[in-house]
C-alpha cells in the first residue's frame, strides 16, 4: 500500500495500528511502531514525523453500538485522536474554484418525475443550478441544463471543487451517460483518442512487470473514473531515437491510440 501511495503521489500519511486490544505486551506495540516508521522511511515518507495512533476499530464500533451517546471510552477516544492527527498533520487541499468546472462521472441513476442524476467528485470550478454544461466523452458532446444539485441528501444552490455531488440534468436519458464521461463548462474541453505521454515503466521490485513489451502492446489506461484499452503506436527513447521494445526501468515517450 505504501508503494502504491508513493507511485500515485500521495503526499501525506497518518497510520492507524489496528487490533491493539489483542496485544498484551506494551514493548511489542513499541516494536511494531518502530518497524512501521522504518518501513515508511524505506518508501521515502518521513517516518519520524508521521503520526501513528494505536487502537481497535472493532472495540470502538462495538462501544458506539452499545451506547451511541458514549462520551468517554478508551477505544472511541483513540479514534478521535486519529482524526485529530489527520486534521493537524495533513494540510487542507486548496480548492481550484477559479478554474472552469470539471467533474468525472462516477455513477448515474434516474429519479422518477425529475430526470437523470450524474454523481461524482468535483475536480475544479464552481457550478450553480440553472447553468449549462457539456457532457463529454464516448460519443458526441451534449449541452445540458443543470436543474438541481444535491450532496448528502441536501439540496444546494452551487457546488465547488472537492464536493461529492449529484447533478440533476435536463434533456438526457440515463442510458446516454456512462461512468468515465465528464461534465464540464461549455466549450472548455475537447475529447481526444490519441495522446503522447512521458512514462517510467515500473520494475518488478517496484510492483511493475518483469518482462519487456513492444510496439502494438494494448494495456489498460485508467483515466479518472474509467479504464479503456489503448494501443501503443510508437516509443521514443530519451535520445530521441525510436525504439520498438521497452523494458522495466526505462523512461520513454509513447504515442497511444485509445
């Protein structure tokens, strides 16, 4: 998990050591914490600084089930301590509200008598009820009107970057929207099926492959909320020469057709 977190660019981590209730020896708990900090350092996270909280998720859950109003419980307090560390150690992400609206569709459903709802996390921008948006991807771009916004069963007048929101759209059927499409400000983006990318091929030790691959290889590409097969048309090495084979550990440019 640390390898994946590092590869995808997760900048900060807080650790919860679960099942503390099953440990009788405090020295064993200290040893485990030390090993965790060393492992964090191995993956270039600041092991000495990362907050580590020990507790028992099961004990905390059972305490709350038995008494939802519990105010002082050893295991529940440890969960509060975990969240306090999350709040204090992990910086609050800046919301890009000054850019054009963009949201990748995660799910879609119909509300009888109201219309079609697309849900997802707003990547950037601001959207208000009554505004128009473009539905982009997997076909011709459609211009639609936003007739409602909802988050956690509450109606909103506007949604901003970082929100997980449902957008009620007029003029489109459920079957016309699929996971992976994007909703964006009108004329702000254009879909493409070809792109060039600078890539590093993970080695086996880094969680990648252990065999080479060649021009024409067809891997899966994960883009926001979708995955799509693409064909690698060409490889270009660092010196600008074209190569037909790539091995783990190489850095190359590739041209891909989705």
